[in-house]
C-alpha cells in the first residue's frame, strides 16, 4: 500500500522523485504528491488520481535538490487532493509523508484542538505534521529530536519521511511496522518504502527496523533509536536487474510475470535438488535432521494467495511426511489467542516479506516461544530478518498487484520442504528420486501450459460477460480452485467463488444455472471417477463446464463444455500447471473486459497496514 520516496543530494530532486513514484505505482494508490525543499521554502504539488494527473499540474519552476514524494492509498479520508500527501504544518515550515495507520488519532486531534490548530484534511497524517511543528516551536527541538518525541506518542503503524525549511538538505525518517529503506549514493542519499524505487540510483541499501529514526543528508546518514542510542546498521546489496521492474515489451506486468514462470521456477529449485540422497537442500532453515524428527505438527500462516499456497503446501507436507499440517489466515490466527506448541513448526508465507498481519502473527508466535520459518520473496524484508529460519523463493520482483509467479514459487518451495521432511521421516530413496524428477521437470510442464494460451483466451472471451463463476476442486485441487477464483475476481471483477467438490450438494448447487460457468480442476488421481461425477452433477443443471485436467478419460470430453488438457503431472504438483492455466484464464478475461490488469481497483500489492 502507499509509497514513499525521498532524496537529498547534488541532483535535481524532482525527476528522481517522479521516477521513484512511478516504480511504486504497482503497490496501488489513488492520489500522489511531491514536496521540494528549496531556499527555505517548501514547493508542494498534489493530485487525486494517477501520477499522470500530478505531472500535469507540476509547476515549471519546481527546482531543488531535496524533497519527498508519496503515493497514497486512502484510509483516513477520501482520495482527494486535500487528503493527498505531503501534509504540512500551519506555517508551511515542514512537510511530511506517511505510510500506515495511526490509531490514537482522537487523542492527538484533541490535543491539537486545544492549541487552536485548524485542520485542512481528514487524514491522520496531517496531525503528525502539526504535532511535529508544536514540538519544534514549544520545546525548541531540532527535527530529529522532534520526530523522536512524536514517535513516542504514536500508537499504530508508520513509515515517515519529513523535511523542514530549518534544515533544507535534511530528511528525517521513522519506522514502526511499515517498511522504510535507505539508499546510499555518492554525495546523495535516498529513501523509499520499497527497494523498487531505489534500483536505478543505488545498489547499497539499509533497512530501518521498528523504533528507529534516521537522519539523511547528502553526505550520509545516522540511525538512532527512540532513546537516542546511535545504531550501526549493516549495508546490504540490492539484487536483481533494473529491467526486472520493466515490462520488456509485454502488454502488462501480469502477463510478463505469467510467461516468466518457467524461468522463475528454475531459480526457485536451482541448487536445491540433492540427487545423492534424493532429497532437497534447504540451508536456511536452521534445523538439524534430529530436530525435524521431533516435529509433531506444521502450522502455515499467510494472507490471500499466500494462504492458498499454504493450504496446498499443508497437503504436500502431510502426504509426504505424515506430519499433520494445516493452513490458516494469519490475521485471524493472532486474534484467537492460539495455543503455541514447542514441537510445532510455524511457517509464515509472504511475497513481500512485509505483510502486516503475517508479521504480527510471527511476532506473537515468537513472543510465546514458538519456532517460525519464513517463505518470502523479498531479500532483506522484515519477515525475512525476524524469523528463526527460512527459504527465499527467488522469484524475482513481482510488480503486478495480483500474484502469479510468486504464488507458483511458493508451491515449489512447499514441495521442496515436504520432500526434505518426508525423506527425513517416511519416504524411501526410490520414492524420493521419482519426486525429484517431477520437481525438476516443472519448468518444461509450465512451458507446455503456456502453449495453450490461445485456446484459454478464446474460452475466457466467451464467458467474460457473466456475473458469476464457480471454481471446483477435490482434495489437492481445492486450494487451486480457491486461487483460481481469487485471480478472476481480483483482476476481472467477475464474482467468483470456490468450493470443494464434495460441498456442492450442501448449498452451492442452488446457484448453478445456465449462466454460471463452472471451472472444474480434475487431477488424474485416484479420485478421478468422483471428479467426473461432479462434472455430471453440474451438467445436469445445464451450466457450462470448463475442465482443466491432465487426465485422458474420454468421459470428460463427452461431458464438459470445454476441456483444457494440461501435461501429465505428479498429483501434488498438478496444482502448479493447472494454476498457470487459471492465471491465463483470469488475465484474458480481464483484458477482454478492459480492466486495469496490473492495478485492480481497491487493491494494493503489499498490505502493510491492518
């Protein structure tokens, strides 16, 4: 959600800020703004809507070498120019941008009302600008100390960047629960909420942790804590080519990320297949084989697509290792006062590594003494730094809001983990060799699915005008159905629901009509006959049936309205290939409807607030 960019250095700030905001567009936003600090004056431009609207109102003389920018996703107040960031104090002496949600706004507002402050927006962020100004004037504090005092009074999440006319080349940052990254250049410093905004200007970055404040000047930076203790922060290298954040000639980032999946899966499994012992090598777990033998349960936590990948992963783990495993929504888990067990491994899954609910669940488990593994894509992210051990997906930057390649890589990581745990506990070397072969063959299988694109696009075009669609799957296909429905509704806005095939008789059949296409995922497994029975059940209601299957049973072709034949695949990985087919189906449905495929309405890429 929301994006921050900041710059102080020898170059003109405006082009750098604008480019940084463009790199943050994928996160989702509904207004934007920029402030340039120059010659003891703050020059501010803000606009509702996309960056093009902001660029259209920028004054010609917006010169200066220090500034901050922001893309806002509305929380407190509607997406209007008045509510867009940056916000200033009454005197226009400082400007502030903020990601997150301040929860004690009523108390802060009451305090400011007593000081006769008049508000110009509906936001919680404006309160912070006024509060900072009061601290600086009434207590004669410099900007860093004022931010420190203010942070001690805040309840909620925040990533903050602020600049003041009193120090025209300084930017002060603060973080609690919302990511802030410093970029180190030569005689220039940058900051952003996402490393994508920094990739063109530096490869050296520093992650702020919660409760830390940073002062940036063109010459460098200093990080301190809320009690003014100076912190020495490690510098990490920004990995991946700049081109990863470009479309490379594709019509959308989403399409690029779908067709990239043979390569991204190759990266995910690369160097992790142990053919000597027919198992997987996952060096970052910080768990010895003896400790794995003592595991009694696996609990997987995630949100959205990460949750659905976790559900599939739980089935893989349970099937191959015979360790009970299940998946649960991270946001719900921490609020139900869960029992934390010492012989349970908790796995948290997040593409960004910054998902607020998943991070909060991680901290709650650790507070109670639990051992947490992370599956994340973003190197150096907060979850990656805070878990007890983990696995990077290596899927590369995922720009489109809807997850595709990261979701697929999550499935592959779970398969690797399930194989490793299974070989430790239950699986023979011979069975391990067969599973290794199936994992190694996945990039080629995905390539085969991509060759079906024209047929999938044709089918999607026939049904993109419907009001609702059902996705149905049995056992291993059930999480795939959930993810397929998620993709369709989030990018095409077609209402879609997913059900286990066995649940159709228990209510959903009442909604199945001739106008309700049903997408049925049918693996070639021991339940094939039952899956065919599900198709018959739906066709008896005259509903169109689109079957995605690797089975060659002639009854499917007889019964189904359309059949998409995916390559034969080991059952526990069939969800990978059918998942790619469903991604193409959702993509072409959305394109046919003229949707904003990369930035669906009301959604953000990284959900860093509750």
